[in-house]
């Protein structure tokens, strides 16, 4: 759970604004065998029935976490099958590096989103396994590359040495490269009919591409190099959605260009970075699961709004945990963002305001699920768990 102690910002984040830093304590080596911390979020501090929107639920947190764990295990079986299929005959250590990173103990959030999205629109979760595998492959590549010396330069991931530390830089780059076409191979071969496969590939390519994930990573790195203290006080954001929406047809909404109308608007830029580097993959995970279950356009739209909102809260909490947690708890280095000069929520708004913002996005996400009635409960629990997660 996030602590609300030290505030470092004087700026206010209103409950419909957008967007999300650190201290430095890099130890040195990987966490020994303590990999359990990255498997399924702990809800040690959550209070069943006392959710973000204050009602009692039939689908309780414990049941939700059991389902998460069970389904993450099923996803890993499918991941391994696809990994073996699409790397067969490939050389080592490339294949070893792919397996090392892909099968490392992650939370499997994005695959689980695909499965729950299939269910919330009325399908069986099993139709979403190809989507689940594909999004985890793209996510895993993005982590390998994110950790490289030329990017965030991290030595710990999922409780283990990062791919380029365990192998070497060129092998890590190539493992990330390989995971991208593997993801599209999974979609192309598993979605039926061909039109559905084409649509799935189109959605994933947009979410992973320069208008979304890769663009967000580029802006994230560029923002490190900017001296924000020399920038004029940015205007408050009006409603936020223009800055955070990366629509699934790949078209940026007005005001959502890479640097906005005011290049010095750090807060607006931060909202867009989060929407692109993190939100787009979260949203498309849901959309691909829903697509596999033949969702209606209205269902797709609701799922998209939900994904956009939890994408923001997920990255705000990631930035808060970097400030408030430990490397042991996270399975990745804590305190790195401030040391790197990252533009983050806690840096711009302070910890308490960042927590309020994450809560606001959680409520927004839950509202987006109204049309699904009780079928929406797992996704409601998920939105709350993102807020309460400890790793
Ligand atoms: C880490 O994502 C990268 C971010 C977008 C913050 P996760 O926190 O989902 O990482 P894993 O998959 O559980 O390792
Ligand atoms: C990375 O954001 C998002 C992607 C991998 C695309 P971060 O750089 O904050 O993720 P962590 O903290 O290293 O997991
Ligand atoms: Mg990064
Ligand atoms: Mg990083
Ligand atoms: Mg981070």
C-alpha cells in the first residue's frame, strides 16, 4: 500500500487531471531466490469490502487473487508452448535469453487483462490465451530493452539479473527483437478468421509502435534530459483525456501530440508519456481479449476507457513504488527514477497528490465498467489491486 507521508510538490492535481519518483539506494547484486515477490500482487493491506468505490462485493479480493494466480499459471503454460514453437531451431544463447526473460516470474498483468476482458464481454476466458501470450511477449521485450544501459540501465528485473547482465548486451537486444515478431506470429496463427487476425495484429502494432509504447519510451528518455526547473509554471490541465488518450485506431486526439501545445508543459507531457509507454499496452491487452470474444463496439469502447484509466493509475503507482518501496520488495531497483532525473508523478505533484490521482483514475476505470454489471467485478477488483499493490 502506498504511504501518504512526505510531499515534495506544491502543485495541485485535481481529481480529473492527468498524471506521476525517487531516492537512491542501488545495492549491487540480484535478489537471491526471493522471486515470489513478483508473481501475484499481495493484498496484505487491502480491506475486503472497503474498496475504492466503497461497496461490498460478491467477488472478494481473496477469490480474485486465487483466480489471478491460477490463471497466471495457465498463461505460463501457453507462453512456454508458444516460446518453444517459435524459437525451435534458433541458436543459443539467443533462445536461452528469450526463455530467461519471458519465463521469469512477472505478475502477468497484461495476459490476465486479456482473459478478464474476454469474460467481461460474455466470452470464455480461454479464447483469449493467444492474445495473452502475444501481449506478454511485447511487454517482456519492452522490459529487456527498457533495462539496457542506453535506456534505464538497470541490473535487476523480476528478482533476477537483467537480461543484458545475465547474458550480454547484444544478446539482450536480439532477444527483445525476437520477441516482437513472435508476438505477431502468435496472433496471426491463432486468431480465426483471417480478418480477426489482421485486426488483432493491427491493434497490437499500433499499441507497440512509435505512436504508443516506443514513442512513450522515447519521450520518457528525452524528458530526463530536460531541465524542468527552468520551465515556466505549466497551466493546469483541463480534463486530461486529450493528453492521455492513445486511441486504438492509432490516431492521436487533439492536444495529444508528442510535445503538446506547450513544450514546457511537464504535467501534460507526463500524462502522454504514461499513456503511451504503459497505458497503450494495458489497453490493447484488454482490447485483444475482448476482440477474441467477439465484443460489440460499445463493449470495446467501455473496455478502452477502462484500460486508459488503469494505464495511468498503474504507472503512477509504479513511480510511487520507486520512491517508497525497496529493491527486495519490487524485484527491481528502487530509487532509480530520481537518480536518473525521470519526469514522474511524485516529482511533479508530490506523493499525496499522486496517490489521489491514482485513486481518481481507479474510480474513473470502475465507472467505465457500469454497462457490464456484475460481470465487471474481476476488473473492478483488478483496478483496486493496482492501487494497493506492493510490487
Ligand atoms: C513494469 O511492468 C513496467 C511498467 C510498465 C511499469 P510490470 O510491473 O507489469 O512488470 P512485471 O511484468 O510484473 O515484471
Ligand atoms: C517502463 O517504465 C515502461 C516500459 C517497459 C515500456 P519504467 O521504466 O518505469 O518501468 P520499470 O520501473 O523499469 O519497470
Ligand atoms: Mg523506463
Ligand atoms: Mg525502467
Ligand atoms: Mg518504473
